[in-house]
């Protein structure tokens, strides 16, 4: 594996992001900063998608930019999850509870023969 590249689970990602964030931006370690920074990145994603929706760009033209901005959103979200104020949160438990809640709430929609498109084939997952 190349230098700096890792296969990570959520706990590893939280640790890596929090470590990098404290090292690179020690003065910017608050929930408010992380939320505002994440909102800025979401705005950048939305701006690119807006251009696709209005027809001035195609998704193919902005796909890499959108992907990079989406990762920026993820980084700020994960940074926020790793702040000291949230370190006692069991994210896996909350994830499972939320999935169960959503399954109970929306699970009936399965009867509509909904299928998630997997561009990697039915037997492969890219993640």
C-alpha cells in the first residue's frame, strides 16, 4: 500500500482525521468550527450539482470535483465526530439504531422491486 493510503473502518477514520486536524489546525477544534466548515463544503457540492441541474455542466464534467468536495464534507463530519465533546458516543450503536428505525419506517418500500445499481457487479462492493 502506498505511503499515507489506508484501508479504514469508521473508528480508524475518526482517529486519523482527528489526529490530522489537531496537527494541521490546532486552533480550529470546536463543534462550531467543524459544523461551519462542513456546511461550506456542502455548499460547494450543491453549487456544482446546481450547475448540472440547470444544464451549464454535465455530471461527467464535474464528477471528480463533486467527489472531492463530498470527501471534504466527510472529513469535516468525521472530524466533528472525533472532537472531545463526542468521544464518548458509540457511533456504531447509533448507526444500527438509526438503520433499524429507518427500516421500520421505510422498509415497506422494498415491495416496489427497488434495486441499488452497483457498477462493480452484483458480487463486488467498492468499499
